C-alpha cells in the first residue's frame, strides 16, 4: 500500500511562502513525477512528504492515516537523495543493512534482505566495498538498495540522476522504471528534466512557484496543456509561441505550435529565412525568422538539406495549433 | 619545469635552510647527550670529568623518578580525557543554531590565548585559594570546610588547569569537523529510523575520528612537556606529588645544580616521548590514512 494525499498543504520559511495551499492525490503503485524549473518548490514538496520539513498548515494522509506530525521514520517512506547520502565509513553491506539494523531485525533476516536487494540491483560483488570505491551509478544503486530493503509504502527520489553523466542517466532511468514494474510500489520522483518526467511517469505534476499547474499522464500534458507554462515546459524543443496580429487571426492572444508540428509547405502561411540549422542526423532543427511572426523553431527530417540563409515556407499541421487567452489559459 | 638542471638548482637553494634547521636541532641534542655523560655540577665549575652512565643510573634510581613518570602519564591521560569528551560535548552544543553564536564561539576559544603562567596564577589565586578563592567562598557559603586544592589534590588541580586551557583547542577542531558533516546523510539516517543517539554513534563519531586523532596526537606532544603550570602553582609538591618529568629535569639541573643529571633526565624524557609517540601512532595513526 502506498497512497499519499495532501490536502491544503502550505509551507513558508519565515515570511516567504514557498508552497501556497496545495492538494494532491497519489495513488497506490503510481509513478508520480514532480517536474518544474529550479526553485519551484518541488524538492520542498518532497521533503514535506518525507517529513524532513514540517508543514505550515494542511494535512498529509499516508494510506488513509494522518501522518502530518509523524516523524520521518514513522511514515514508512524511503528516500533516495541527490548526493546519495551513503554512509562513507560503512561497507555497502552495512549501508544497505542500516535501516534494518535500526529496526532491530535479527542478523539472519538482515543478511537475507541485503542479499536479496543486492541481487536485484546487481551489487552482489560490491557488498564489501566502501562507497568511496564505487562509481556514480553503483553508488546510486546502493542508495536505492538501502531504500528497497525497508519495503517502504512509497519511494521518494530527489533528483537522483542529476550527478550522473548523460549515458549513465539513460541507463539508470530505465533501471528505475524496471524496478517500478517489478516492485509495483508507489514512487514519487522529483526532477527538473522534462525528458525524465515524460519517459518515466504514470502521472506528471507540473509545478511552478509552488503551485500545481497541471496534473496528468505524460501524453495528456503533451497533447492538451492547460496553460502557457505547461505548454512551454513539456516538449523538447520548446513550443513556439506567436503573439500579435498572427495570433489575432486565430482569435486568441497567444498561438502555440510545437516544432514537430510545423512542416515545410509550398503554400504555407509563414515564409522566412533560416537563421540556424542544427543537424542531428535523424532530425534537423531549424530556427526560422518569419517577418511579423518572429523566430520559429521547426523540426524537419534529417534528409532535408537546408542551411543558414535559405528561404523556406512553413505551415502548421492541421489541428495541431494551441490557442491561449490573455491569462495564458488554453482555449 | 622539473629538469635535471632545475632540480639541482632547487636542492642548492634550499640547502642553507635545511642545514641551519639541522644544526638547530642537532647541536643542542648533541650537547645534552655530551653533558649527560659528564660529572658536571654548577657548584664546582671547571671540575667536569667523565661519568659514563652514572648520571642515568642515579636519575632513574632516585625515588622521585618513578612518581614523576607516573605523574607525567596521568597528567597527559587526564587532560586528554577531559578535553576530548568535553570538546565533543561543547562542539555539539556550539554546532546548534542559536542567537549570538559568533560571540559565544569567540568566548569559548578565549582561554587558549591566555598564557600558561597567567592562567595558572589566576586559577591558583582567584579560584583555588583556600582563603580568598571563589571555590572557598562557595563552599563556606554552603556551610562546608574550604578545600585546599593545591595541597590536597595537586595533580588533579593541575590537570584541571591545563585541561581548561586546552579544551578550546579540542572544541575548535571538533567543531569544524562537525560542520563538514553532510546534512543529507543525517537526513537519510533519520528516514532510516535512527534516533539521535544512533545517528551520533553511527554517523557523527565515525566522521569525527580523524579530528579526534589529530587532537590526541597534537595535545600529547604538548602535554608531555607541561611545566609553567606546575612551577607557578605547586612547585612540584607537596613532596613530588605534582612533579612530572620536565619539572624533575628542571629541579635536577637548576635546583640541585646537577647539569649532568639533568641532561641525562632530558635524554630519558626524549626517549619516553618517542615511545609514547610510536605507541600512539600504532594505536590511532591509521585513522589519519585515506
């Protein structure tokens, strides 16, 4: 079981209100990702759930029980930290066994659970090493191992991949997703990387300045963003926003169109000059300056041979335009 | 940079300093060793003669030597105990956030800047004096007989005085170590269900071992040669109750005018200090590695 619900939770540090009243329901077995720009309060929100910070007002229920004032250890949650927070003077085995030792389990039981966790995470050969002798990815796995052995109601991940290099990040991302498939335990994952959010999440919570902008599945957020912030944050490269006369033609204040939804069309409405072409091989990202519209980022096939200074005529795919009103809400 | 030529030049350049330092060390040591084999008494100048190992024999067999040896070790051990445990406790307290932290930290460090003779005089006359001292006033106001610290517990009193001046040193080093403890590790342990005591035992103490080792090693070097506090307060007495090895060497050479015997004592003290150092490095030196 791992059901977490927050109702009217707020947090302020002194006079600074970091999280205005916030409601959120996390269901059992879900992989929930908190995503947002840095400083949006996503880590604070995770620490509130973990119990490492006291909430200023509101209520946190874990599995239906009021956990608002419960100590971190009593909540039955396990956390994986950004710095891994391994105990440097203990071997991997002792690190993983530490929560069990604190729970006063018998030595035999501890050994059994540690071996089991090490097998799941491919750490069996490293059990007698110190954290300092491990690579970043292995340390990450030890930190996850320390979380697994407690058999928590939910896992909390605080930007766990941000200290790894790009290749390892992709591998660990998949490992964590697979772990979620195997364990089927609730996971709450904080990241600023929308790719991680899109690939891993069952449910994404987009946060901005402590407010929840939108909650939904990755594709829901991609297909129907509720407002300008979500539209701009989800998707890479960023959605193009067009304002002014061009937007007025479509009866809105801001017109949004994703780079992958703009095509080179002979009779398209926008004609401009290629300012920058980034050739990735499979795709080419063009930055096209269209007079009266502004810069448009366009994703075209890698086969298309366009370079700086070329003139192109562009048009949106039908039905792929997003319209927003003056308050930035989707129409 | 490190060509053969520049290396030769570098050796040439540092050699005056190295030679000077070496002489600085070896000349006094050599003279002390030389004097220790002479029958050399200041009351009979010009009558020096070869004595062989007689000085060593008489220095070691005098009854004061054994008590001086024991006192030296007791003094070191006593001060180390107080400063390490007290230092950890004070460092834990000072690590807590509170108002006026900066001022309190400066005040805690202040005793270290008071020179040994001054602190010993202050303790002797203002605190431990059985007539005018604060402790005497306190015990009188509570209806007890004042306790004459320096005559009835001379060594313990000196340990207290020395520990008072070394406590800030230990506190300061341990406090800086505490401040480098990773906060996320503490939080991880908190989530793992470790209470305050467990966090202290399994995280804080292992983190502090290296600093504790440094404190013990450095303090031992200085505590083996405590002298001023003894000279100012008890003069080694009553009897030899508070005489340690350095004080015995002083008494032998400058109170008994026996330079030969004093030199022999000095060499014995050097050997003992080395034994203690080897012993300590064996015991705790491995904490400094990695």
